[in-house]
C-alpha cells in the first residue's frame, strides 16, 4: 500500500511538475526561438504576417535559426499598433524586407542592461540602393536616458521609437517590443528637403558639390541653417571659392556619431581641420565645431550622419578676423575664456609654487635657527653637569 500510492496522486504531481517547470522556463524565456515567439504572441501578429511574405524567407530563416551560441540576434519588434499608426504601405515585399532588416541586429544579443547612454549599432539593412556606409549595414541610434527609458532615432521624425517591453529572451537572441516602426534614413538630399534646409541645397548646388556628397560612401556633414547662409559675403561667392569653403563642412569617408571633446580631424578641404569642443551643463552636451554651434545632432543619412549648425564654418586660422565680421557664435567667447582659464591656472600654479617655496625656505631657516639655539642651550647645560 505504502509503495503504490494512488495513480491520481502521481498524475497530479506530474502535472504540477510540468506546470512549474513551464512557468520557470517562461520566466527565463529560454524555450523558444525568436520566430516561434512571434508566432505565438498576440501583439506581433502583423509582424508574423509580414514574415510570411515569399521575399522574406531569408530573414524568417534567420529568426527561426536554432541557438547558435555566440551569434545571437537582437530584434526590435514593432507591435500591431505600431504598424497601424505608421501608415506605411506594407504590400511591397522588397520594401518590407528592407524595413524589417533595419529592425534586426545580427550577431549580438543586446539586453537592456547592456545599453549605454548612446549605442550606435549596425543592422542587417545593407541594400546598396538604401545604404552607402563603409562598414556594414545601416545603423540604429539607440539612447538610454538616466531614468532608463530606451528610444531609437526614427527617420526624420522628431519623435523617436520607444521600447515598451524589454528583454524577451529567446533561444537564439532577444526581442524588444517598440511602439513605432523605425523608418530607415533617407538620402542627404531628401533629408535636407524634409528639414527645410533650402539654402544648404542651393549653396551646395552652386558649389557643384551636392551630388558628390549625396552619393559618397560614409561621411559626416555639418549643415548650416538657412539663417546662417544669409550673409552677404557668402551669397556673393563664386562657385570655386564656395566649393572650397563648403568642403570644410564634410568629413569624407567617416561617419562620426559620437563627437568627443577635443576631436581634431581633417575636413574634405585638404589641410583644413575641424576642431570640436563638447561642453556639458549637467543635462545636455553642446557641441562646437570651429566657429559653429551644433543645433541638432545625429540626423542619420543613407550615407552617414548630419549635424545642423548655426554658422557657416570657417577655417580655424581665420577665427580671429571672423570675430570682427561677427561671424561667430558662442564658440569664440567660450574658447577665449577657456584659454584665459588655462593661462590663469598655469600662472596661478607657478606663483603659488614660488610663494610656497619661499615660505618653506623661511620656515626651514627659522627651524634651523631654533634647533641651533636649542642645541647650544643643551650643550651648555651638558657642560654644566
Ligand atoms: C500585448 O497584448 C496584450 C493583450 O493581448 C495586452 O494586454 C498587452 O498590453 C500587450 N503588450 C504590449 C507591450 O503591447
Ligand atoms: C548584405 O548582408 C548579407 C548578409 O546579411 C550578405 O550576404 C551580403 O553580402 C551583404 N551585401 C552587401 C552589399 O554588403
Ligand atoms: C541622392 O542619392 C539617392 C540615393 O542613392 C538617389 O536616389 C538620388 O537620385 C540622389 N540624388 C541626386 C540628385 O543625386
Ligand atoms: C570623398 O571621397 C571620394 C573617394 O575618395 C571622392 O570621390 C569624393 O570626391 C570625396 N568627396 C568630397 C566632398 O571630398
Ligand atoms: C536639455 O535636455 C532636456 C532633456 O533632454 C531638454 O528637455 C531640454 O530642452 C534641453 N535643453 C537645451 C537648452 O537644449
């Protein structure tokens, strides 16, 4: 009797074990791959439908791959609501394929805890009609705020995509749910048109530079606002002079998504450098480039990254004269103040050093004098005994 407990009990016990282990694996998530998860999630039925397009068989196969150890993926998965609110026409398979590749990071499982304040990372999107970058696929520009909110730059929209559910861990990678479909970056010309940067388009056309910078492979471009171009001496320049001035606004072959303080790099105008200063007021970084100040950072392009600035950039050696032309923004003021501060600190240090040395000398002399008096007193008292 003891050794043969009733069958119903065993069944119940087994059932409990199954339910329990299922819950555990759901919590840890390690039971299904990314494609399986998409197939079973109510919130991802639009994504599931899109992945069944014939043109998406490669992407589906990748998401359906077994765990490959190190080569895990990260998928930023737009919810059904995200697809509805995007208003995008999702009937074209080639378009959808590129769109979803832009949501997929190959070879990396990026968990929310791994995110730094700014992460720029290559995706699978590498169609040469949409992307002209030297190193791999188009990038996602991901930011994580101090409060832990995660957002992703989205086309030319001022509203980034938000991650609304993090870390759905699958056997072959991780899924993060997002509230918007992320639109891949446009060409430089389309982006400038969308942002109303008409004077930039006119000036680069007049300088015979526009199609060059629109199609070059990987670059950083500093685009002055329309107001910045409204200076008589720029509007009246001939195309050769303008060409050499505007080449100063381009770093050719390199996309710099995170500008570091003190960076000094050659522009596409040979021998002319761009010098960067990054100031942090505790909340925001302000970036200065030569005589200009960055007003909008990290506008992604098909072939690199754009920064919108408040001034037409001038070569560094002209900066002193430029001040008289009132060309300069805060840069000169800040820069001069910095120099003064450095000189002040160095001079202060030297003077302080001299004063301390003199004082030490005096102190030492006084100490020696005291010691001598004492030893005389001591020796004389010794003599007495
Ligand atoms: C997923 O869908 C469920 C209903 O099926 C809903 O309650 C939940 O809020 C959704 N989650 C997200 C992140 O949209
Ligand atoms: C794009 O990426 C795929 C793999 O995802 C690769 O096979 C192909 O060669 C790449 N194409 C270009 C132009 O880099
Ligand atoms: C700019 O580049 C895009 C993307 O390659 C291309 O489709 C467009 O025709 C180019 N525009 C000009 C004026 O070169
Ligand atoms: C950038 O480099 C490419 C390749 O060397 C060159 O063809 C192009 O003219 C350069 N563009 C600029 C603006 O210097
Ligand atoms: C500084 O950053 C905060 C938070 O991102 C933003 O709301 C504010 O407008 C920024 N201030 C300036 C002067 O750029």
